């Protein structure tokens, strides 16, 4: 029996361009790229040299701080480029894919009697460990510690997010295999949230289920953690996304690392928004132009519109992403836009804006921030869309002035940058909330560990 969690504070952002529930196979990419910025806090050490031939699932580099933690190639082919930045820091790896794919096969333990150490060993060796994230700090989990619980959010509430009920359909065996395995890695519970009663997540065994409802950010795993088992100082939990559980489950069932993703291509600049099956690191253009685009001035976002990163049209799918969004570029200036009634934008205030009159209306928003960066203004708006038991304004300011004691006391251990995506969206001061929280987490981890 599941436990209900109903979120009242939040904001649903209804945008034009939601992906239709239809899936096509994306044309195969010629090259695949792993961007090292996707692995925050990792110091990479290469295992193969530029020009080497690699197989799908073969280790490319390891984490200097945890040598058993390897990162693998999504495809077989030639490592044609190791792009470096300042101080020869590795920025990305580019692989020219073979026409005929070769795969590394692993010997996996029997799930029924495998020990926690055996499960951990196969996840590290196969390259699946990077899918396990840790809170606090929102980084790849330290395999040498034990979490008090594991959390999986099977409900996506972000604007234009992939419909997880649709994406996960038919993957029940992989999900259950992954859940059964990772459950052995914690003495606590595995908490799983879901939205609809038909969700594949609602039938999982060996977990504590939570049916979630309410506006965004009800689907964020941070909201689930806060409502179920908040993190105190000295505690940590692990977080895994459902699409990553599928890859882990398939590895445990077949012995192969399958980097396949079902990606939602969405946004008002896409002529035919729908789902595509592709692989981690694939060229976004392969499926973006298969659907067609409207106009020439649009922005490609690697992820959803609130938390994703700006990408080139010929960029590559992020390691953890299962949605790519394309919306109009907001590089125009609206003369006296602040001094007239507004009907085509979303706002939490009723001053000159009328989105509150029709909450179900879908909007065709651009990337325009409708204002410039300015000092924080205390309005009380953040608290209206922030369901966590935390003071968002005070925590942001503590991070900005680098007050470690205040950051701890105000709950920085509990949050990740994505938890502040909505407050950033409605911020009339145009402050980069997610960046502020990320820098605060990095400072806290460096100073306290």
C-alpha cells in the first residue's frame, strides 16, 4: 500500500510543444560525446589514449578519488578526440562509432543470493555506478559509505518533461532487477514515488511506495526526500532516476551496459514533438531535424526548460538527460513591456499579468528573462512555490556570503540546484538561484566534507 504525498505549494508551467506519445528510432549518430561537466566533482584519469579502439561498455577513464569508479563508452568505435581546457583539464571525449557494434560482457552475480559487496563491485566495474547520486552535495555517490535510504522519483512534473509512465512501460523486469539489487546497499528503505495508478513504478516489490500529486516541483526527488525522510547533518541518502535504473537492471539481467535512452523531444520550436530512442552522447541533430523545427531563431536546451543547459544544435545528449527542448530564442526587446497588461506570460503576481485567470492555458514562452540582473527584492514569492521546509531566500543569501554556519542551519544539506529552479523562474531580481546553490554546496563539501 502506498502513502500519499500531496504538494500544495508550487507552480505548473504549461507550455506548448509537449511530446506526443509516439516513439521513433533516431538515426544513428556518427559520433558520440561524453561531456565531463556532466560528472560534477570528478577528477578523471584516462585509461585509453586518443586514437584507441574501444568497445561499448569499455572503461574510458576512472575517478582519481575512487579508482574503482569507471566511466564507460556508450558505443564501440575510435576515440578520436580528447578535448582539453586550461591546465590540460579534460572537457570531453569524442568517439567515432563503428557501423557494427561490439559490446563488453560482464559476469553478473545471482541477484537472489548476491551480497551487497558483489552488487557494488559489478556496478563499479560495469560503469553503472555514476548513475547513483548522493545527497548532500548532489554528486556521484561515494561507494565507500552507506546511505540511510535510497530515493527514486518516478513522477516527472517539470514543464515538457518526459512522461515516465510512457517511457518506463515494458521495462518492469529491468526496474525490479535494479531495485532488488540496490536495496541491498542500504540498511534503510528504498522510497519510490509515482503519479498515476498505471505507473510501472507502482508495482515494484521491496520498496516503500508514495503516490505524489500537486504542482511542480512535486516530481523532484528533493521534494520526496523532504516529505519522507529529511537529511540531517551527518546523514546521506542516494538518488537514482528511473531511466538509469533501466540501464542498471539490463546490466544485471544480461551482463551488458546498454546506453540506450528514450528521449522526449519537446518545445514549441519543434514541428513534431515526440519520443526517440537513441544513446547517451548521441548527436541531438539526428532526431531534432528528423522532427523538423519552426523558424531559425530557437534555443536547444539539453534537458527541461528549468534545469537544462544551453546546447548547440549540433550538440550531444547529456549523460543523464531524457528530454531535449527547443523553444524560441528571446533576444528581442519589448518597448515599455513592464507598463502594459500582459496576457501571454506566466507570473505568480497579479500585477499587470493575467495568467491566473486561465490556469490551464498553454504558453509559447521564449528564453527572454524579461529583465536584467538586480539586487534581491524581498517579496515572499519564493515561499509560494517552494514546498520544502526551508527558508529559500535566507538560504540563498547565506550561500552568497559564504556563511557556512547559516548554510548548515538553513538546510543546505537537503537541497540540490534543481530544487531552486522554480524560485529562479519567478525571481523578479533575475538571480541565478541554481548557480548560487551549486557554489554553496561545493564550498560546504570542500570545507566540511
